[in-house]
C-alpha cells in the first residue's frame, strides 16, 4: 500500500497509524499525528479504493451504505500490511494506536470489530457503525476515543451511538465527545484529542503484546 513512515524519537511511544478521509491521502493526517505525539512513529496509509478519483479505504454502495464484503476484505488487507510494516520499520506491532478521520475512522473501527488484538486503541474522528452484523472479538482494555459533530450532515448521531454501544458491549474503554460542529475537524476537537491521548494512552501501560 502507498504510505509514509516517519520514525519517532522515542521508542517507548506507541506507533500512530494515520487513516485519512474520502478524497485524502497519506499526507493529510501527518500534521495532526505530529501534534498528538511529536515523539511517536507515524505510519500513514493511502486507501486503495478509488471513487470518482478519490481514494478511500473500502467501497460504498451509496453515501453511508457500505459494501460490507469489501470492507471486510480491505480491513484484512490493511491488517496484513501493518504486520509487514512493523517488520520493515521495526516497530512494536502490539503498540499501535489508530487515528482515523471519517472513512479512515470507519475502517479503524471495523478493524477493532473484525480482528482480535489488532490495535492497542483508536481515536475515531467522526466515525459511523461500519457494519451491522458479524461476531466481535473481546476488546477488554482497548482505549477508544470517539469524537463527533452534533451537526454532521454525513454521520447520523444514531450511527455514532451504535458504534459506541458495540465497542462498550465488548469491553472496550470508550469515551464519546460531541462538538458543536459538522463533519470538519475543529481546533477545539484536536486540542481535546491531545489531552485525552496524554491522559488515557500515555499514562497507561499497554495491555497486550
Ligand atoms: C464513509 O463512506 O466512510 C463515510 O460516509 C464517511 C465518508 O464520507 O467518507
């Protein structure tokens, strides 16, 4: 997969997996990744599905209606890519935090719902419930922050709440925070995310290898 890897200065920090929104690429979230943790490795990946010239991480049938078969296939592919990247770039595969926005948040959420022990945690910015069915692994001790806009024209409030519920029901430690914005990220939201990351991730040892 097309990607950028930027080696961090502190090997004790998690590696941040950065996943862009529809129409973005591997450059989009690098500035946010650096703001969240200026010492961590950054692995930023470009989605391989092209919709009207716009990169995405999986196919959709209509806005908000996902091709769930493709979603599952692409999630496994991304997971395999991360496994290989951890060897190529020599980072701790068990200490990976996903940071995704919109379509990137949706595939990160699905990775948690589909593949056991795939992520130490995730920051999901404006996600939806990515798929309605399927068994979900135990997510005990997985730290998840969901940020959402209460005027988001793309993400229905119920879908964000349904995602929180399924993560909660499988043992993840989920925090959901609403902002008075739409689908775009705000600086208030980024500041909140940085605070949460320092309090909930950096001050807690990782739970599995
Ligand atoms: C998706 O397709 O993943 C969501 O609708 C968000 C987006 O527009 O990318």
